[in-house]
């Protein structure tokens, strides 16, 4: 069940929504179906042992997948648009 990000071509609102099956998303503000799907940001954490055996961590912190959210942990978000 993918969550997609959209920009409404009618009113310009950016939003994200869960898309299942043949569901056609609508803008939550103006109800338009004239939408442009946006490229989603992704986040990752990679841990590996360095040459001396020390653990190193690489992260994409600082770019959240949620519009308007500064968190780097999606589990901390309490303002889900799913529903």
C-alpha cells in the first residue's frame, strides 16, 4: 500500500495520500483529481564495520519524506494523512 505525494494542479496544494487498488486520489482542499505525482524523498540508515572494526553510520538525516516535517524518524510523526 504505497503512500504517494501529489501537487494539485487546481489549487496548488501539496499533500500525500495512501493509494490502494484503483483508488483515484483527490485534493483534500478542492477535491480536484487533476494532480501531479511528485518524487518522494527517501531516508536510510546504513551501518557497517570500518577497516579497524569500528562501526560507522551513514544516514540521509535532514530530509524527511513528510511534507513540512523536520523529523528524521517517520515513527515520530503524529500527523498522518492516511485515512
